[in-house]
């Protein structure tokens, strides 16, 4: 998809069209001014304030490790390779579950949106499983799939699948009817309409579904690791809890947060690139 | 799809006794009641009427997007059963694909028709130039104003070389000045490259200014109420718009639209 936008494009100057609605500028360009710079500074200040508050509470005698202690522990864990191992184990699980989940959800969501009978067959099951927190499936998954990687990946798969399938389906049903008609009157037949209208028009919905799905995958993963795992960030924290090792628990929490944030930003970037044609925002 | 000249006896578009009823649960609503209408080749016909007179339904039936409950619509003497590239449609809401640039939008129907890339590009650029959007060929629809979007939609419809253009209140969402400009542009485009046009509008001035013939419809049930011939040569300009002749025709159509009694042309002619 080539979405080339000529930066020189602005207001019509030579055309006869008088001042009807002025063309809107891309939001990204507007955001890149000094105001963005300033909000970045405020972000940083807020983070610094939060850390200072934490430090203050720790110094005031609350049972908390201080930021330097946590940093030192992170350094140690990174040195022994424990941190990298845990991160890789967790990321491996989350990514395999998430990729499988969304890969299954997108075609199923399309089928549900496009064929009413498919929707009638699948929708009750999705609505039912959606009400069950994926974590509640863990006991069942462990009994059926053992205590290896399979139950964890399965639970993450489920979490990602359920959120993504619903938004894909929503995306397909909310495609503007006039766009479909516009393609039809240009002689386009159903399969091509699907590929050239339905898929691009529902991409924004799919990407939102993927972001939400990634969030719930990540949340589910750590909880799954807390229950039963020989590796991973959840395991690292669970193990530290046994030894009352607060700094390690903090390292775990912060790593989880940062990784989640990083993955979300990555998807946000993809979303901006793929759906830059959208008018809102 | 050859567009060889049809025999003079058959109309380009022929609507025969078309009735359309919509099922509203308990009762049904008659959008069109035995509507008959002929449009000749290269004729520019505008259809005006109050809301609910079924003018958009009539257009959708000709476009093949809706089926009549009774009667039939023929194009080139073939019964309409679905959409086809020989009938271009322009929607009020532009219906541009927002993820495609102006050029890719105009090329959309050509890709469907599997026109080779180089030719596709050449034809798209030609029609983009015709509507004055060359500068904006690589812009996305979100960067265009309403008037520019509609011009892009017109180029897209023209690009697949339809012999008929069906326009559903194409300028309805635009401000008055832009609308007048687009009317002139459309007239100019049509003069350079003649097609059979059915143009739906609720604007009496627009209907009189553009058409060879104005068809006035009435509501509840939707039916043809009056037909007014506009025997004024093209090109029509501001001079015509401000002339007493225009005022007369406009008044004639206006009273037909706004002072309708429950009669049809057929009734009045004693049929």
C-alpha cells in the first residue's frame, strides 16, 4: 500500500472552488511543534517525581527497597543472565500465544462479519468464553495439557484470540455501506470487494483489537507464570517472594511494565503507519 | 460493452411501471408507484421532488443496487439485474476510498476491469485533469475539501467510461458557491464528453440550469408528477441563470414541486 502524501499539498490556489471546507493538515505534523516538546518534558518530570515519591516513602521507613537498591539488583540479575533468561522466556510465551491468537482471530472475525450463518455459529461461544477470565482456564489447561509450555501458550492464545476476533468482526460489520456500493457500481465483484474494500476498511479495528489483545495476553502471561512455571518474569517474582527478596520483585514489576509499554508502542507505530489515511484523531 | 448508437426508437434508459415497496414490519411503504420514464441517449435529465418521493430509490434501481417490487428498468434494452460498469454512479457522500490517493481512487474501476497499469495511469490522469485535480493526484481524500472530493468521485465514475451517469444529489452537501462552480464544471465535462445523465436533486435552480428535461416527482406514493422541457442550448452560463427565461422555467418547476395536488401526469392526460 503506497500512501504517499505530497508535503507540498496545501490549499487549492488556482482551482475555481471557492472556500468550501478547508483541507485538514495531518495531525502528526501539527503534533511535532513545540507543544509536543513541552509535553515530553512534563512526562519526564512526572516520572522523576514518581521516583522521588517512592524514594521518600522508602526513606520514611516504609518496607520498600530504595530505587538504587532496585537498580543494583537489576544490574546483578542482568549480570548473572537471570534477567535476560526470564525476559526471553516470558516474551517467547507471550509472542507465540499472541501471534497464534491474532492469526486465528483475523480470518474468523472476517468470516463472522461476512457470512451471517458463520456468525450465528461462532458468536455464542465467543460471548461465553469472553466472560471467563483466561486465568480461570489455567487449572483446566494444566490438567489437560500438562505443566509445560502448552497450557501457558494456550491461555495467552485464548486471551489474544477473544479480544481480536470481536474487534475484527466489528470492523467488518461497520464498513460503510456506500463504499461497498461504490465498488459494486464500478463493476467489482464480491471476492475483490472483500480484498480491496473490506480488508483495508477494517484494518483500524483489527489493529485496535491487536493492541487490546496484546495487553490482555501480557497480563494473563504473568499471572500464569506466577501459578506454575520454571522460568519467566512471573517465576522470578514468585521465587523472590519465598526469600522476601523485595528488590527482585521490583525488578520484575518494572520489567513487565516496560516491556508491555514497549510492545504497545510498537503496535501503535504500526497502527499510525497503516491507518494514516483515517480522518479522526 | 459496446456503446454503438442504439436504434432511435428505443430509449437509452427505459423505466416501465416500476413499483417499489419497502416492508416496514406491520405495513409496507410504497416508495415508487408504477413509475414510467424514458431517457434518450446523451440526454441530461434531472429529477426533482420533495423528500420521500422515491427519487433515490429510482436511481438505486437503475444502478442495480435495489430491485423493483414490480415492473422493470431497462438500459440499452436489457433488463437491469445488478450493477455494471456501463452505469457510473456518483453518491452524495462522495464514497471515496479513504485509504487510496486521488489517482488510486480514479484507477479503482480500471483495476477491476483489468486494464494494464500504464493505460490505467494514463486514463486516470486524463480524467483527473478534466476535473482539475492534477495537483492533488497523490493526495489522500482527507486532505481534500468537499468540492474536490466530489470532483474526484466524478473522475472515478468517468474513468470506467460509462455510457450513463447516475448522480444522487451529488452537490447536496456543498455550500452554494461551490455548488454553482461544480454545476458549471459538470456541464462543461458533459459537453466535452457526452453521456446520458440522470441527476437527482432537491434544488430547483440546479435542476433547471443543467437539464434538457426536468422530471418532477411527487411523494406518497412516489410517482412522476410533471415533466418540463428546458429548450435552451448549451453552454449555459450565468447569463442564462439570470435571464427571465430561467426565472419562468424555475417558477414553473417550483410550483410543480411545491404545490402538488394528488395527481399524476397520466391522470391529467386522461390515461
